[in-house]
C-alpha cells in the first residue's frame, strides 16, 4: 500500500487511499502511448486479521468503478470489516483516459436515437486523437486489473461484478484463475451473449411478467383495467405516427415542441424495467400515453439517467469487438419480428459499429468459462436484459457454483424491500468460500414497491407538470452510485440518507440505452 497516498473523495468523510498505475495502451507491443489507471482503495477496518481483498468490477461497459466508493464508505462499510475494497477505473472510464465527450443535453436529446450517425463519427474523430480505440476490450482491461493486483501486493482476490461487470469477472477468472478466491456475479452476461441480440426477447418476457403483476394487483387493475390493450395501442399509435407534444422545462424556460418515436418510447420503457422502483410507474405511464397524455412519460424520460455515466467510446470498443460481429442480422431480424421492443437496438449498434474500429479478441473469448473456483450467481426473475436463463447457462460450467434467483428483482434490486439481504449473503459467501449451504431465505422478503397510482392533484398534462421527483437541488444533488451497479438516483438534499434507500440505489445498468447526440 506504500504506492498509494491518502486522499479524500467528494461526499466521503473518511480518508481513503488513491494512486495511479501506468500501463501501456498497447499491451502487446509495450511501446508508445500509456494510460494512468485510476485506483481507489477503501482499507479494511481490522488490518491485523485482514483477509483477501474485494475487487468490485464496474458495468456498462463504460462505467467508472471508483464511483462505487460512496457505497463502500457508507451503507456497504460492512464489506470492509476484514477486507480492503479495491476500485479500478477500467481503461477508458472514469479517470483512466475516459473515452467520452462531455456536452449539455436538450429535452429532445433525451428522446433521440441511441447512436446518431453524426455523433458516432464525431466521437471517433475526437477520441482517436488520444486513443487507439482497438485497445479497450475486456481481455486487455482484465490484464490491466491483474497488474493492479500485483502492484498492490495481493496474492488472491475476491471478485464481484454485475451486468457487464460479470463478463469482466469471468474473463479475469479465465485469464488469471490462480489469483481468484471467490466470484460473485449479479445479472449474468456471458462472454458469448452477442449483445444486444436478445435484449428485446428478454424485455418482452419481463414486460409480460410486469403486466401480469398489474392485472393481479387489485389497485393496479382497478386503476388501469385495460393495461395490456393500453400497451398495444400506444405502440400501434406511435408506429403509425410519432407523437408531437409541447414540453415546459422545469427550469421555467420557454416551452419546446418534442417528437416521441415508437422505438425510443419502447426502449425507454425497457430501461425502466431494470429497477423495480421505476418499473412501478410503467402502468401509469403507458395508460396515460395510450390516451395521448405523454406527461408522465416525459417526466421520467427527460432527466439524467444511466447513459450520462457511461463512456460511449468504451461501450463501442467492447461491443464492436466482442458482440456485434457475431450477430447474424437475418437471424436477429427474424428473432425480434413482432416483438414490441423490435430490432431497434441491434440496428442502432450494428450501424454504429460499422463506423468504429474493431479490436481483436482471443480465439476462445466466446467459449463458456469453466472453473472450480467458488462462484455465487444472482439473477432477477424480472430482469429485462439478463434473465435467469443466462445465470443457468453460466453455472453449468462452474461446478463449485450456486445460482440464486431473486423473485421480484429486475436487473438489480433497487426499489425492493430489505436490499441488504443480498449483501449479507455475499459477505457470508466471501467469509466461508462456500456457496452451496448459504441461507438465502431473506430473498423472499425482498418484495417490490406498490404500483404508482394516478396523481390526485391538478398537474398539467404535459411534461412540464411538476411532481416531487422534479424538484432537484442542483447545487447539492446527491448521486449514489455503486461501481458495478449503477442506477442514477437524484435526491433532494439530505444530511443522512435512510439506510434502505442508500442500499437500494446501488445498481448499474447493463448497457447505455437511450443515447443522445450530446452526452
């Protein structure tokens, strides 16, 4: 730890340890441009009986792991009883030569397609002045991570990752098996997933489960008795013609006219199923939209969200090398035909990758990862992107593993009651190194929040209508991010966050979802 220096990070009261490890951008030639990897260590509280550290791998791809320091300095302090927590910004993210373009977003930007052509071209042109975009794949980044492990003097480590972080953890496990003590995977993304080929399929499954829950919930069914028809009708209406609505920004600036396209509306709905807190508002949003009132939709859509914290350059460098080249376009079009979420994501990312340099991956990259290391896998039954099927597939090649399904979870467990249940299970797993006999009974108590009911006040019918979620203290808005699990939550000013709320705000999206031309 002598290589690190005491430091303070915004919003964290204690002193942490920070440093940079310089690696070659091109690890093969070991020449030319270098990258300073940003490293933050949250020290174990008991240094005398210290056990193997925990390395938390961020998702995205493109999120910064060091953003997770807020969690491990607060609600997640218990992880540090006997373990250092190590957060490394993967190359291209955070403060490790970030591959992103800052920019201010207009209301219409929040409703633009994922990867506009001009944006991708500009992004590539700008980033290539300071980066070889073929050198930011998962395999390369995981060799970086092992350099950090050795640099800090650790022999073996515990890995935790969710979403894309699970792929990263699996790749590290394959490339450096002797260095891994345990692995925890949450929302499992196999190396062979061909993202986003199956996004629409997983989303349709999750949406069906959500509609069933609304129909079986007395209050939701009473409020929205034709919710299934509402969903079909709004997609049909938008498919015939985009909606055009007037929106009054919350900053009191002049109203603007916005266009809402079908594919983008559906994609927004898909992303809101990631967390059960946002999913609880979907019936209300869909019902109003089917009546031509897009106010509830716009209140949710026009606000900072997951994509604002994803480095697009990393996202493209990873998926354009590891996923898109292996998608059979005819097969994808056939698979997603008739799906309410359609082939939108496949089209957007395939087009973007046609304009992006393609990195190389190892010959065995897409093979399932096999290992006897203890692995604990979590899947959310309501997950719209990595359903339990993925966890089952990965576990088949991990004989010393256990796959646990959280009945009411989406792509994370934000919005559920007793979110600390998962932390207790993970900590017990890391202590014992044994997944088979864990007590997971508390998962049944992780129930979803109630569906949001129609407002009873006199809010206007456009997106400028106010509600308590629109009131934001821009001076001191609180962002609670956990590196491998990020769902952006914008909160009013708090001196102290309620523990369940802080714990619930820790999840990272699998992928950036609705993109704008300006980040």
